[in-house]
C-alpha cells in the first residue's frame, strides 16, 4: 500500500482503482480527435480559399504543438504530479503515433528531418501542456 499526503489522496485511489491507464488513453484520444478536427477544417479552408499550400508545414506544426499540449495537460491532470515528465511523455507518444499514422498513409517509414522537427515540437507542446495541467487553477 502506498502512503500519500492528504492533498494527494485521490492520486493513490486512482492508482489502486486501475483507472489511470483509461485516463491516459482518454487524453491521447482527445488530442488525436483535436488533430483530426483541425486538419479537416484546414483542408476545407485550403480547398475553398486562395490560401497557398506553402502554409501546410507551419499549420501542421502548430496543430502538433496544440494537440500534444492537450495530451500533456490531460496526462498531468490525471496523474496530479510530475507535470513536466508526464507532458514530455505524452508529447513523445503523440508524436510517435502521428508519425506511424502518416507513415502508413505515405508508405514511407523513414526518419526524415521533418520527423525530428515534429518530435521536437510535440515534446515542447506536451511539456508546456503538462506544466499547465499540474498547475491548473482548481
């Protein structure tokens, strides 16, 4: 049995109840759903306006940072401690999932410079989200 400080009591209850994994899975699902919504909306804007296709990389990186931040926020809020670590981990998992999904779509599983750039942005976004999640106003 694990001992907790009084203000961290529900943290231990979550660990004993086994709901932590479900909470983390939900946070990642929310982040991926936000990415899908964001990319669909951007695709519609790109299709029906005169917006240049050269904006795709920067929009993709902004979406990656935002979604990884959401995942980091949810993970840190779920665990209630070590927000930076859990945020970085959420960013790493989100970045790897995004890489696998895009690699299946393109058929190319190589690690290009765009992969490393995307991972750096996902880690930074996840870390920022994790810090915000642990220091959220209750």
